[in-house]
C-alpha cells in the first residue's frame, strides 16, 4: 500500500461517521445506505488526487459526499421508476424499536427522507453544528441565503414530524 493510500484510509476512518450520517439521511433502507456509503468512499478516492489541501479534508469530504449522495439519490429514483416499484420498501416497522430515543431518531430520519436533496443537506449541516457562514461556503451561496434555506428546511422538517405524530 502506498503512502497516499494509507493517508486516505486514515482520513476516511477518522470521518466515517460523517459518511454514515449522509448515507442514512439520503437513503431510507439499510442496503441502499451501505451502497451509498461505498459509493461516497469510491468517489472520494477517485477525486482524492485533486484534493490540494487548500481547505480542510473534512470540508472537501462534506462537499464530495453530499454531491455523491444527491447524484446517487437521483439514480435510485430513476431506477425505481424504471423498475416500477412501489414505496413498500420504504415502510419501516416501528415495533423493531423499544427504546423511546430510538423511536425519535427513527422518526427524524423518516421525516428527513421526505425532504428535497438540498433540504437534506441543510439539515445535515445543521445537525453537524455548521454556522451559517460555513454552510454558505460549502454550498457556494451567500450567508443570508444559507440561513434562509436552513430555516425553511427546519420548518419543513418540523411540519413533517408534526403530521407524522398525528
């Protein structure tokens, strides 16, 4: 194994939680989450030669992972449409969870799955404690626009959760 490969693997290991969170936010079942996780690592490795260190690795990884997730989600939707599948695979059985915290987390992820790709990214950044400025830098938009988008995404998420509780 080359030094560059070892360096990459160490960085991925350090940030695997981020990749897992993005996978869980963008995909609703475990198999798709695993596929997306692997796709993010693959795409990150493919573009790792272009990483010049001008930003933190984590900043670059967030952008690469989110872009990969959005493209993966679009390809999944096309594939599902082509296969003419129903949403039966999306339904999750609540009886698998006994703990109240697990139910709340599960409910949150189910609600997140109903958001658009951009709103999912906004919620991800929010959950990762990114500031409005950091979100703006990641998305290449103004800080004001980032805060507006974040507030709208949070409002949509609250509405979805409120409707699901009824």
